[in-house]
């Protein structure tokens, strides 16, 4: 993601995305579906869980 140009020279911002979907929602309820953006590195499943928690 590119930073907004403010006249100052800065490097690009590295973002990671984590998607979480509720598999078995309560009866009559829509499932939760999150798309989270973070600057924390997310390479493994365990790292994704940390972001969600």
C-alpha cells in the first residue's frame, strides 16, 4: 500500500491480510466474516490466530 504523498520521502507500508469466517453460526444467525489488515507479519496459521485474538 502506498502512503499518501505529503512531501516527505517515506517507504511503502507492508500490510498483511487475514480472513476469518465463522463455520457454524448459531441457528438463525448470519456467520461472522472478517477481513483484517495488519502490519504484523502473518506467514503461519498461528500468527493469523494471534491477529484475530
